[in-house]
C-alpha cells in the first residue's frame, strides 16, 4: 500500500472518530480543530490552510482536505475543491462533509492527474 493510501485510510478513520465524538450539527471550525487534533494525536503532520469560510488541512504535505458541514455537497463545492487541489499542486485530496446523513456518503476523493 502506498504512503498516500495509508494516509487516506488514517484520515477516514480519524474523520469517523471525529464524527462519533461531536455528532451532527457542529460548526465546521469545530470539526476542523477536532480532526486536526485527532490526526496529530496519531502522529501525522497537519498544516491548517483555512481562510474565512474555507476549512482546509494539508496532511503530511501530501493530501489536501477540505471540510464542510452542509446538508449536501453540490457541483460548485466539488469544482472549487478540485481547482484548489490543482492550485496547490497536490495529487489527491478529500472533500469531507460532516453534515451528510452518513459520513461515508459525505467523503469525496479527488485525484489531480496533472
């Protein structure tokens, strides 16, 4: 398994732990802080790149993560994240929506082939 896939596996597990601890309805900022703490607790390097209403983390300088807490992720959210992934020149990333009825339905993986 590649290092990137191993990071993604840890990230999904940490996201599930965060969701279990906080439940639904928290502010995205709270999910960001809690997830960052959980990932650091697991020994990973987390860089916060958040601005205003965009909650973004960079995991081990490899995987880009954007967090949302909304009922539904739309095409605009996905396009914005993919543009960001290309802008920071990272190969893969996850758009995680903690507002989804089931967190696994709210995790979207993106791959930048450029």
